[in-house]
């Protein structure tokens, strides 16, 4: 009998804690919403303040690779200890770009 009473109290407590307010967010009594920022025409609402910006939560990109291109040679990508090749504007560049097979 005592175990059933304890289980009933625990069940009622868990049910009460699972209940939550469903509705608009309102500031506590005595507090107000933050003032509008300089240059802002409308006041802030709870929904605007709780929405993430695009920078904070960027969209996912599902862009597939449409074609593969070889990257051009980087004259500064040399192993340690070697000197990069000096740039000569009169000499044609040797591009590593080729058409994909």
C-alpha cells in the first residue's frame, strides 16, 4: 500500500512537471521588451528575438559537383626548402587545367 502511494505521488509529480506553457513568450511582470535598436522601425517581438539568423544557422547546400576541373598550378605550393619559381610576365603560364576525361 505504501509503495503504491509513493508511485502515485511520483506519477502526479512527473505529470505536473511535464506540463508547460504553450503560447506566446511574454516578458515577466514588471519587465518590458527590449527597446528598438537605433534605426529600427518596428519593436522587437519574442518570435523575432528567438529566431536564428542565417549566419548563426546557415542553410544546407546540396549542390552536386557538375564537372571536375583541375586546379591551376600554385607557384607558391612548394615543398619545404625549395624556392618558388619567379614570375615572368613575358613567359606564358603553364596551366595544369585539362579537360576531364
